[in-house]
């Protein structure tokens, strides 16, 4: 297949590209490297079936030329602003880099008769939900990132209906693993690189969420595309359980700290717009036949080991 991966130099996108190339696909990656890293594509660049294009997805003229040239069968639209807290201080970020990029991709798919797209959405679309979250739960995002992802979902739904496009979307829990560029583990490690003796945690440490290893996620992406055959396919995906921030801090200092003292904040959440606690019901995925291989703790420990060896 001829496949487009947007944001392919990023954390999840680069792992996805590695797997697509292993499966003998021809892959074109578009990335502006605002968040992605060239080193993430080290393996892909050695493959003759891989093409890298450094462009912003809001460059519509160039995007149109790319679609016309390569005649794609499938799009994995991984590009987005992944720094949720950044959207609070720079309010255009999620509009431009998450929502408008999605609209531009969908418009090019319509214009060039491309019929298949995978889109990674987020738990952030739901907002602050106290009970286990199922796919039909009311969605009231509290961050601009969540709002942009939810708006993108709405456009995916409309384009799917109006222009006969097949959509697969996973609302992701916290994804962790090698090549991560943001998030709690990345932040903790960066802080400990500066000072192994102390670790300051945003929030009181009781924030509790599910954490899924990127290897499990890639497996799940290919599973739902193969096995879920609706026009618009939507699933929550997470690990088997949840993990508290204080447990993540304690595990991280075992490897990256040195007699480290952990200090906690007073707020329940790390920043305004952060959801302190949530848990997914992944019954729908399990009924389809997929379950995560690792618990949140197992995913964390594997990630920490991988990062310490990289």
C-alpha cells in the first residue's frame, strides 16, 4: 500500500512508520519537525520504500501536490500539538496544529479520492469524568487540545458520511515508551538530569490515570483497522488499570535519581486543564478481541528501562 503518515517523526508516528515498513508498505512521512526528531526516523531512512518530506500541513499548495503525486491508499494522521499545557499560554497552537491540520488532510482526501484514515484522538475530549469512561460518555473538554481533538472528530464524522471515507479513531490514554518527547515521565527524567537529588512534582501526587506502552498501542491500531469494519470506528484504548503520579515518581527515581527527595504540590491537578483522575472502560475493544498485554506499572517499568538504555 501507499501510505501517508503525518507527524511521522514524532513519538508514536515514528513507531508506526517502523511497523508499516516492516509490513512492506511504501510510506511517505510529512513532518515540520516542530516536535518530531530526525533521529526517530533513523531506521526508516535506511529503507528505500520510505520518503521524508519536511513541510507544515497548513501549506495547502504543497500538501495538494503531495497528494496528487503519490496517490495514497491510506492516511495515518498523527500530527498534532501534543503539549497540552502549551495551549493555555498560546491559544492558537491547537487550532492551527491540531484542528486545521486535520481539516486540510480531510479536504485533500476528498479532492483525491483517498478513502481510509486513522486518527489518534484523546481522553482529553471527555473532560473531567468521575466514573469509568465509555465511548458514549458526554464530551466536555477542559483543554484547548481536547477541544481541537473533539472538533477534529466531528469533521472526521461529517467527511466520513458526506464523502464516503472510512475512519478509525482511538481515544488514547497516556502513551509511554522510547522516543517520548513530552509527558510526565519525560518531564521527571529531564528534571533529574539537572538535579538527581530532588524531584518537584506538579500536583499532590494522587493524580491517577491509565498508561499504555507504545508497543501495545501500535498493535491495537493494526488490530482495529483489520477487525472493525464500520464506516466510522471509535474506541477507547488504555492499559488494564491506572497508576498514581507518586508511584511514577518513585519508580523513576529508582533508575534516574540518587537519594532523591520528592516534593509535591498542593493542587489536585498538575496545571489548569489537566484532568487529575480518569479511567477507561475498554469493554468495546475487548469484545472486538483486543486486550492490552501490559498493566500501567509494567508499561512504566519497561519504558524506564528502555529510556535508561537509550
